[in-house]
């Protein structure tokens, strides 16, 4: 009876969750309903999956609308009809310029079409087309010609809300969507307050004078059947890369054996062949052959383009992946547990996360879309967050910004709020978690055996690739498993650094893939031991820097372990501390339970990797591999536990009790297992990270300035650009601001001098940069400011940026004088392209006073335009410091209370076990060395940090595992000098300069024009 039901995936319109819709229908005695979200099939498969629980037959369709205006409803008779609807809907979602017509232009096969009465009453209806009569239309119908054609009429009772609160929420969502005040929302943009579900019998009573409509509606619903295997789905990814599954397997075997000499030389050990045989058997048995070949094909293309990539995740546990060059981690060397990757109990395909440089990923994506027929990106649901909802609803209710700021910060007593503010809070909480709009998954791509539109419609985001309307969880529920094509800046840094070394040190020879040599390199070992890894992938953060020191890491296995130990699952459960203690003190390794020590000798009986959890569950807790695989899913960030842990918890305890293991020990081990939920790395994943870390460590050790240049150009890593500029300076590099004749868009290095690029200048337009670079390439360097103005059409605002950053310093004319000249010679009118003339007109040279600028003024210009000064920030202190204490002295002052000054680099906010806020700080001392601080809740509350700058830190020097920190008792933000560019007349002649500048403009105004063609 219900042909038009909406969930909240009718974005910014519907207010009912998919499962809630089924629950409401069940309560109202409805056995069949048509899910027809507005221009969306997002919820269709989820409703199909959940419908059995509520004993409801779902029918699938779409409500086609232009904004809130309903045009028609398409209802699928079967799976082919659903695909046809998705095809048709996607034409509009791929091109926003297209408007949905009042009637489909072509016949949509295997579908019913229902028109709202007011739209369709003038149509001549085809056999599959009907007029929908709403309860409000019944009186009018009695006097209409259509009363004689009841066989073409159906019940059209729209369901968009559960209750009055749902309707109120709907109005707010419509106001947000229309960016208008609620009081000004047009009625045409709203649904009807009565668009709620009625009990089946009550709905029939409304139409008791028109029983044919009820029969017609029930007949349509009866004739519609769509089916998807959502309980035990078979994989629906592309089945064959070659022509058949047999030839696929033969190709996989061939590629595997061709890769042996490359990876293991001419005489591989017998265990390698045994491992290959075992893996090939399981891969074939599970039907995952095409999954490997698809990844191989993608990466073969990447290598042909010289793209850097890293294959990571549990896929690194596979020797087949290693031999196919999908990963670069040797699972034999690291004794990686293949069953973590694939086992006979695992239903879904394995996971390869392939990282590319952010510059290369789009081309890889284009290749995939070209190479494979049925391909789409996966969406993510961007939901309403509470704070953002407060702000959106505040605008809808017309609250002033100051009041919205108060509400978003949460600094209010609810009882003291007025009624309007209370409504904002109430509804912000209600819509929190509602889908707001569809985005794009970070890297998920579907490669399907059948057209994507068999399962959902697709839309076209700005990236230009068709994207599904459902997310990866729904995709996996029906057997569509994603390929992860990700990007990271670390790979971009490595690739760019190799290229920069090639031009700055052409005599150097680099094999960046020679990981085995890197593992034994003493310079790299020294960087690791001393945690001097700023800029290096995954090992540069303050937490990782401290962990490397605590573990005294200087080898590959140690770095692999550290990459996983740092994860929240290990660190938050107390296992990190146990691991450090047992690593540093071998005598403490006997504290491990004998079974755990035997399972995990490499990590001293401490669970560090996902594999360790699976092994403990299997060998210690007696769970079979299928049940252990539930834990693997629970540890996956995709599912965040999704009840998998609870499903096997009781069996784990029962098995241990039957084995006579002490309850306290079992409870503690289970607590450790649970702490891994959503926060664990597979060992192969950590090993893949470690390989990339070694590549960046090698470049940092031997080519630090080139590597820092690449890091700066790739917009850093964990820290802001400023720290990488500082790090280059610490390696004896000279940092120059952008220069008109030397700089490019990105930073470049010449010898030991790094010229920052134009792209780092705030407000400098891309088109201005392009003009400069094109003109310089075409006609050579600029000789003067006049030469630049003659050759580059530029506004006064843009040239001011270049002059203030001292980009014309090659002229050896002070930039203050250049600013005057520019103001006199450049018109404030719209900039036109210069016209080349036969004779070059001499420009008027004005006589300007000598106006020297100071280094301090330069520093403030740099802060304004780059975001940081290129001088030592301690030179900007208002009071010159006489404190001699530096970071290098702290080791001798453990336990002492000290005062030291530091320039703030970064902070990390966290909460104590009783939910009080505290934070950790990272600072630089005057010499450029790191100071690490701990700010416990009382200090964090009484002495909050106030942004960038230099602080005087008072506290006690502490040491733990050779890591020095300051436990802060007081911290004070130190004042810097007043900006010398804006001092008052009595303190600085700048004021008089401005006055002189005004005088000069007046003189220019009354000066006769020498040449009427001259542009001023």
C-alpha cells in the first residue's frame, strides 16, 4: 500500500533511519512497502538486508524530484528494472545541468511509473504508468474524468517522517538545504505534515470508496520482486582478468615463478617453494586469483610510469604478493603469518592497500577506469556533526554569531538558555549522525563482474569518476570488495627527493629500492638510535621520536615493532610499557606466561601485532581459525568491533576455564585483546611502513637538504612547513625567500641554498606565478623593477607581495623604495595584457628618499606572507633573554626544577583516565633542539597555551627510559617586539615615510604627463 517511502538518505528531506522505517512498518501491520528515496538508491541494499528481521517485503524504486518538486516515481518490477532505474537516475546525477522532466523521455523497461495526480492527470498513460492519488486528492477525484479510469489509479501515501518531531526536523533540514531562515522557507520546499505512516487498516479506510485503488496498489507491490544475496554473498568482484578462471590461475603461477629470481636469486631455499605451494592452493581454493592479478596489473602499469608505490596491509604476509611485486616485504624473512591474510575460514577477499604519491594517484585511478569495464569509486556518508549542526541551525533560527559561538563551544547552562537556543541544541542532537551529503572514500574502488548499476546509482563528484551511492560496508555486505588505491605525501617526498638529488648532485648514484643495504647502514642506524628523523615517514612525530629512544631502535625488526607498538591498542593497554621493559631488561622477559612467550618470542610474550591476537586466541584461548577471523574483523578500523569480540568472548573464557587457566590471567589477556579493537597493525603492514621509513631515512642521512626541499614541496608531514625549513637550516642549509629570478612555483635547491617557491606566498595568485615563470622562460631574467613591470601585467596588490618578501633583492634597491616606485608606476585599474610595440618607452624615474628597511621589518613581512620568519624567532623577543639553559643541558638536571625558553612547535591534546584534559608539548630551544613537555590537568587548565610563539617553561626535569621531558608547573607566553612597520611617529620614522609618500603622490598628480601612452 505504500509506494513512496523515504529514509533520511533522501538527503536534507527525510528523517527516518532505514531500519526505523522497517520497524514502523512492522508496527503498523504493513507487509510490503516501496522504498523510493528522493534521487537516491543509497538505502536500498541495507533495507533488503534488514527486511527479513521485520518480515517485510521491500520493493525498490526512486522518487524523481527537482529539489522538493515531485516529478514521478519509478518502481522496479525486478532486478533488471532496478538496474534500469539506476541507469536513468545516474544520467541526472552525472550532469547537474540536466533537470528531471515531468515524464521520462524514454520507456524505462521492467518498471512501473507513478505520477502524482496534479502532474500526470493530463497524460495519456501507458500500460506500466499510473496516477497516484493521495488522501488529499480523493475529493477532487470524485469530480474528475479519472474517476472512470480507476484501473489506472493507485494509492499514493507518502511517508517521510515518523511523527511531528520528524516533520519539524524536516523543515529545519529544508531550510539548511535552501540556506534560508526557517520563517522564510517556501511551502513549496516542504513536504506535507501528514506524510507519516498510518496503520494498514486505517489507510484502507481512507480509500474505502475506491477499493480498486487498493487492489491496483497491492497488485503492483505483488508483481515486484528484487533479490540480492545479502546473507552469505558470493564475491561479486571481477572474476577473470584473462578469459577463464583456469587461465587466470595459470598466469598467477607463471608470474609467481618468474618473480623468484628477482626476489631470492638463483638458489632459493626449499621453504620458499613450500610456502608458494601452500599459498597458491589457498588462493585458488578461496577464489581470490583474480584479486591478485588485478593488483598485479595495476602495479605493472605504475612501474611502467616510474611511479613510486607501497603495497601494505596484511597483504604483505603473502609471498605471492611479494613475488608479484605488489608488496616489498619478505614474509619469510619476517616470519609473517599467512593465515592473518588468508585462511580457509575467511569469506571476504584479502586486503591490499596500495599507496601512491598524491601526484600520481589520479592517473592510476584513470588507468583502472580505462582498463576495467565495471568500475566506480565508493562513497562515504558525510554526516551532521553536533557543532556544525548547532551552527547551521543557529543560522536557520537567525541567532547572532556570538550566540552560536557560545553554543558550539558548549560553555552554557541549558537552563539559562532562551527557548530558541534550547531548540537549536535539541535538534542539533537529534540530527547528529544524519547523512548530510555524499563524499568520496579515501581510496576505495570497486571493480565489479556486473555493471555497478545492478546495485545502486552513481553520481559524478568533481574528481570526475563515477561514485557509488552506498559505502564500503554495504558493498561488502553484498560481496563487492574494494581495492584501496591511496595517496600519501611520504612517497611524493621520496620520489621528488631522488629527482632533486639527480640535478643538485648529478655525480651521486642512488638505488632507492636497495632496502637490504639500508638496513645495515651505520648513518641510518645513528639517525634511528638518536631519533633524528624529522621529515621521515612515520618516525618523525614526538611520540615516535620518544619511542625510538626508549627502545634504542637501530635495526629493521626493531622499527617494524615500533611502528605497531605506537598504535593506541598497544600503548593504551599498558602493553607498550611492558614491551619496552622487556626489550631493555632481558631478565624481565621471564615474566611472560610460558604459552604467550612460546607464541610470541620475538615480542617477549607481548601482543604487538594483529597476528599476535589471532595466535593468542587460537593457541591460548582454543578458538578455531574462523572464530579468530572474527577477532581480525573486530580489530579492523572498518568495523570497529561490530560485535565480533562479543561473539567469541564467552567461548574464549570457557575454553580457558576447561584448560585450568587462572581466571585473573585469562581476564587480563582478554582485556589486552579487546584493547586492539580498531587500533592494531598487521605485522606486514608495519613492515611495509618500515620499508618506506628506511627509504626516507637513507635520503635524510645522505642528502638532507635535498630531502628537506622535497619535504617542503610536498607540504611537510607531521609538522608545519616552518619546522622543515628549520631542519634544513640545522643541516647548514641557507634559506632564501622567493626571488623573481631564481624561484619557481616550488622550492628549489642550488648547492646548499634553498629558494622557497612562489606557492608559499599567501595571497599570491596562481595566474601571477604562471605569468612570471612563462615570461622568464621565454625572455630570460628580469633586470630591474621597470623591466619586470614592462614584461608582466600585474596589479599593485600582487607586486606588493613580491616586493615585501624581497623578491627583487637582486636590484640591490631597498624594498621600501621599490614599493614607492611600484605605487607610482602601476595603475590601480584592471590589469590588461601588455601590447608589444616597436619602440620601448622610457619610464619616468621619480626621486625617492632613501628608506632602509631593517631585518626586523623583514621578519614581520615574512610572518605575514609565509606564516613564519626566516630568522631565529628568539631574535623577536621584546626583552632579550639571558637564560643560558638549553635542551642539551637537561640530561644533567634530572629531578631539578628549571626554567627554560622554547618556541612552540606542536601540541597533542589527550585525556586522563578520569576524562580530564591534559596535553603534551614540543618546543625548540634557542639552538634549535627539541624540548618535550608534559602538562597535567591542573597546569593545562591554569596555563593554557596561547598559540604560536616563545614560552618560558617552568617545571621539573624527568627521565623515563632515557627520554627527557619537563613536567610543567607553570608556562608563560613571552612578548615579542611591537611590529616595527606600524610604530607611532615618536618611535619610528615609518610614520613620516607614509606622510612623505602621500606628499609624493600629490607631486605626481600635478606633474605634466610626458607621454600619453605611458601606463602609470
